[in-house]
């Protein structure tokens, strides 16, 4: 299994919630001791929004420590370069999806192997073909 994974919002929240909507393959990513996990900053905002809209049983007090305490996790910022890449992803209708795919593309370009996978159930991202997807 590869060891660089970008987590979309639902993958991370469903993992924390122990939600059966998380696929077995996606759940296995969290069990990989040597996996490097990356969480786009925009996903943090989406997760907080899920809490506020009561789309999860988690609270903000659950999310923040989970992000900060996971030693294998790094937060990926949304910067100008990422915004420029996201602006070109016309096959994706959602601004959040564009930012997540752009962050994954940026990270893959920085990795010598380029072996970075986006953990997402999002069908539009799967069909877009811009990044390697695991679900």
C-alpha cells in the first residue's frame, strides 16, 4: 500500500465517527503505522461546518485534538498556487473539491515518487482522473 494519503473531509470525519460509510480500504489507511496523512485546510472548515449543521455526532472539541494529536498528519494550506490550480479543474463543480484535488496535485508534485493518493468517496473526483483515488 502507498504511504502518502490526502484525506477528504468525509473520510476523516467518518473515521472519527466510526461510521460504516467509510469503506474498508479507506479505513485501512488509518491503520497503516508508516502512513503519512495530509488534511487540506479547507477540509478542516468543512468538518467544522458538518459539526455546526449536525451532520456528525462529533463536536469541535473532538475535531481539533484529533487533528493536532495525530503525529502522522500534516495540514495542507490553501495557497495562491493551489487556488490557481483549483481554478483550472473545470470537471469539478464544487469549490471545496477543486481545493482538495489541487492540494493533492501539489503534494504529489513535491514527492519524489509522486505516489500520493486522495482518500475520497466523491464520484466526481474519481471520474475527473486528475489524482490517484483510494476508496
